[in-house]
């Protein structure tokens, strides 16, 4: 069982390295302005192809994803907690403590404010 797992892991790492090397070696540098601009039937583009992105929206989305993953980790812990020992309880409580400290830090830094963020 261990040899199958280690050989699968070795093959996976080898394939990833080969794909990374192929991607790096096959990159072509785009130095021409016309090649990097979007094509709109021969007309000049009306708007910039790179729309400015709200940093606040990005931070809220990342915080949401982090807490979403943490919730998916908490649900099985709650179910295992009924049948387990003190070790699982301490693990669960330390995980909750890390979540609370992280939330308080984000709140302190102002990342959870929805209004008046970066506007004057």
C-alpha cells in the first residue's frame, strides 16, 4: 500500500514539474501592442480591456472563502466531538480560538467595514 502511494505521489510530482517546465519554456513574450490588444472587428476598442477591480470587494471575497472552508472543517468536528476523547475537544477548541482571534484581527484592521472604506 505504501509503495503504491509513494509511487503515485512521485509520478504526480514528476508530471507537475514537467508541465511547469513546458509552460515556462513555451512562453512567448508579447512585445507588439497590436497583438496584446483585443480584436473588435478591426475597430479600436471603446473601453480599456483591464477594468479596475475593487480591492475591498477582493478582500471581502477572500475572507468569505476562508470562513467558508473553515465551516466545512468545523461540521465534521462537531459530529466527531460526540464520540471522541479530550484530545479532539482540545483540537476543536484551539481551532475555534484561532478563528476568533483571526476575526478580531480582521475587525481591528478594518477589513470587515462595509461602508466608507478607502473613500474620502
